[in-house]
């Protein structure tokens, strides 16, 4: 199987993904979900494994250059004020 074909299959699996929120028994209108995976999606561990395999393959082929991993050090990874709030939505 070609790599572009695999990507196409994964995209088709998630095209048109929508969600709704249940609040006190009432359900909101559906909204589009354009990022992430479906909750409980069996693809999540598979995609992670494929990513990790590609990463390790790159590292083993180019050990002198390594792999650049972009990180945040500005302290804004989490919205701490929101995490400390007494009510969360």
C-alpha cells in the first residue's frame, strides 16, 4: 500500500466528523470537529505507533543530525487560570 493511499484512507475515516454537547439532558446542535481523533478511536494508538516508527527510522538513518523537537518554554502550555477555576466548561 502506498503512503498517500494510507493517508487518504485515514482522512476519509475522519471527514465529516461532528460532535454535540449534552447539558442537563439537552443536546446542542452538531458542530464540525476538524482536529484530533474520535474519542476511543482505535486509530489513535496505531497512528502514534506509526509516527514513533517513522521518528525512530529517521533518527537511525541520520544519527548525527538527530530530530528537532519543538517545545514550549513560555509557561503557556496549559491555561493555568482556567485549570484553577471553580467552574469548568
